[in-house]
C-alpha cells in the first residue's frame, strides 16, 4: 500500500493542508474537518504556515482564545479515569445488564 498512487482529490487535500492548515471537505465527504485534522497529523503531515484567517483576529483576542484553549486542554485530561478505572467501569456496566 505504501507505493499506491493517491487519488488526485486526496493529493489536493494534502497540498492544501500542507500549505497553511486549510482543511477542505467535499459535500459527500465521510470525514469531518476534525477527523481530517487527526488523519493529517497522524500521517505526519503538518502545515508549513498558518491559515491567513488568523490575521483577521486582533492580537489581544487571539491571545485570550489561546490562553483559554491551554486551560481547557489541561482540565479534561486530569479528570479522565486511568485505563484500569475505565476498564473496570466498563466491566461493571456490562455485568449490571
């Protein structure tokens, strides 16, 4: 599979993302933008530059948004159960059926 020729539509999607992080979703696309983002980064494809839309946001507003994202990013992870806790919880739920 490593040597197969990619469809032109996928090549185009990768080129757009690699250029500035632009995610293009076709009308009947099965993946959402968030899924495409995970696919791109999962395959080691990263943007060479940031999306130009960022320039339309004032710096103070952008800094506030980034600060909030950093705070949100930390919070949910600390609340997640450990792997063992999750598995034991799933076993308990299945056992109670």
